[in-house]
C-alpha cells in the first residue's frame, strides 16, 4: 500500500498542468437576446418570453450592453478585440436547454490573447488567456424541495438567456495555489470593471478546472480531466490538489487517466467521474443563422476603452507612491473598488494619509470584524476616519480617546463626526493642572527619571503614558509633550 510519503515522492516526479474555464454573468438588466429581466431570485419562470423559452420562430436580438461589458472585461484582461466576431450554435440536449442549442461563440470569439499576471513563490508569472467569448446561459434544473414526491425535477428558465462571458486560460497554471491566485486576480479585475458582481453563491462566477499531470521534463501534455462547477475558490484549490494526487497514483500504479468530466464532493474532499469519453460531446457548432456577424469597430472599441477604470494592480502602485503607504497597506485598502475609492476620498482630505491607512487596517478592521460587518456597512465613514486621523495627528485627541470614540460609533451606529461633537472629551488644556500631574508622576517614578536624565530619552514615552493615564486621556497630548520635555530636562 502507498504511504503518504510514497505519494509525496511520486507527486514530486510529476508536473501538474492546469487550465481554467471561468463563466462570469454580466450585470446587464436584460438578457442577451431578449428584453426579459435578469434579476436573480424572482418567481421561477417569470422572467421569460418566446425568445428565451426557445419557441419556434422567435428571433434573437443582441443586447449591445452585453457587447460593451464583454469588451470592457476583455480589455481589462489584456485581450485583443476581434473586430468581426461570429455567434455560433452549440448543440446539445439537456432538459434545461429549451432550444436544444446554446448561442455561443466558437472559432471567432470577441476577444483573444490576453493574460493575467499573478504572484508566485518565484515572482510574477503571466497566465495566458486563450479567449474570451459571449454566450447565453441555460436554465436551471431543480431536484430538491418537492415535499409531495421524491425524484422530481423542475426546470426554471429565468436564467435561460442571461448573458455570460467565458474566459478560457492557457494551460499555463502549474499548481493549485497558482490556480487560486489566478482566480483571485481574475475576480478582482472583473469586479473593478463593474461588469459582474462575481457572486459565487448566486452562480455569477463558475469555474471548471482542467487538470493533467506529466513527468517533469516531458514535453507532451498528459490526458486531462475536467472538474466541473465547483462553487468556491477554496474548493477549487482542494479539488485540483485531489485531482493531481489521484492522477499521479493512477499512473504510478500502471493505470491511465481517461479524458472525462468529474464532480467535486466538498464534504468527502474527492472528485467523482461524471461522464466518460464515450459520451464525449460533439457540439456540431455552426454559425448562428439568426444573427449577423458582430462588428465592434475601432470607434466603438475606443468608446468602451474610455470606461475602463484604473485597475487594482496599477492602483496599488499609485497609492503607494501618492500616500506614502506600504504595499501591504495598499493591498488591504484595494480589496474592493468601493473600499479603495472611500479610502482615497479620506486620504485626499486628510493631512495624514498614512495614519488613515493605519486606522482603517487597525482600529476600524478590528471593530468591523467584532461586529461582523463589512466596510460598506461601517458606521464610521471614510470622512469620519479622515477627521479622526487629523485630530489624532494634531494631538487634539489621544489614541485612547480615539478608540473610545470608535467604540461609541459602533455601539450607537453613528458616524465619527456626530459622536465627536456629542462626546468630545473635555480637554485639559490648563497648563497649571497638567504641570501638577507631571510633578506627581515624576516624583512617583524616580528610577525612570534617573534613566532619562542619564540620557535614555526614550523613557519620555513612559512619562507621557503615565500622565495620560492620570488624566484619563483627557490632557492635550501636544501640551503634555511640551511641558514634560521642559520638566524632564530639569
Ligand atoms: P476542450 O475542447 O476539452 O474543452 P480545450 O482545448 O478547449 O479543451 O481547453 C479547455 C481548457 O483546458 C483550457 O483552459 C486549456 O488551457 C485546458 N487544457 C487543454 N489541454 C490541457 C491539458 N492537457 N491539461 C490541462 N489543461 C488543459
Ligand atoms: Mg471545455
Ligand atoms: Zn426572454
């Protein structure tokens, strides 16, 4: 029997080859070839018409928004746009496919030859994007939730005709980690373009992973298996890891990988054969006779290009340079476009963007986590953060007070400026009063005073802390610093 270390040794002899096919649902209001709503969660079979029901004689009319969104995504993914692309019929039988074919694109897709740059242990790596094409979604078969009878299936065609783009990668991905990183970056870029919400639970982003292994140094690819429709990035990573191990063990024990589709069972952590090559698809593609060739000329391309926002990687570089924050700061602050927009709004009005960045990552994130909120639902706006940062920077409030005020904001669900107005601490700005406290603190800590006077200037921070403690954080930090300096010097 193979032990775990045997398996590891065997895996080391092999090199995984992975290519991903990602379907992304576009955020158009209406479907790709009819004016039915694309809204998720409506009553089953309520967003339908003769076109998306596949009635004979009903004709498709292309939604131009779909084209714009597809081109926008393609540009963001460094693809070349094909001026004249062709829709094609992909024929197959499935209960949720009323026409018996899906309108897709085949040999002349809207975009090709793109790439995504990912970070790997060995530095940056470009993963090629073979093609990006448009297609309509199929309906949905529902197998559960029939109390009256088991083994029933119903079909909901609300999703039939919803616009998708499919993004097919080159087999450039060499590990489960790289696949994960590729997907993370892909999703981030698509989200920035705004063409999809990439909501995996609602099926707005779906991924099929093609996996094969070959002996290191071998030129030809091994036979691939395709793991279908895994619904989280973490599971895709696990499914790929499982698949690599399965294929290596199979080959090492004298077997052969068969080309097939497999399903991942996340509870068991393994993949299962779904259909074998005997049933391999012949889609009998041919050009869709009901649609003209699609022409996206240079002028239209340029117009769409103007809508392309700054993309996350470029934005991170700019933010590091502009606000003097670290790369790590920039990584956290650009998690979503909205988050980054908000940060920049605050950073631009604040005198200390670096402090804003620290507050967002520290005090704000900690409270968001404790209250289980995402940034969009933060009671403290970025303007509030900017205001608090400036108050702290100017020494008007101590960090202790800032924290207390943040706590109040979260408890009362009010923004910082409002809470600050109401709860603004009585600042002790009375020089005499502060001096008195300083004298007391110095008298109570002769050892530290001796250290300071012997040249250990860092002990000053200790004294500042003690004075702030005595005044419950209400002394003006600026004043405390100034007065302490004089007194400590003697
Ligand atoms: P199919 O016709 O089976 O869908 P394609 O050539 O269109 O195959 O490729 C589909 C995906 O599989 C692409 O992402 C591609 O990079 C990837 N792929 C192709 N050959 C292999 C292989 N031998 N191992 C792993 N992935 C592969
Ligand atoms: Mg395929
Ligand atoms: Zn319709």
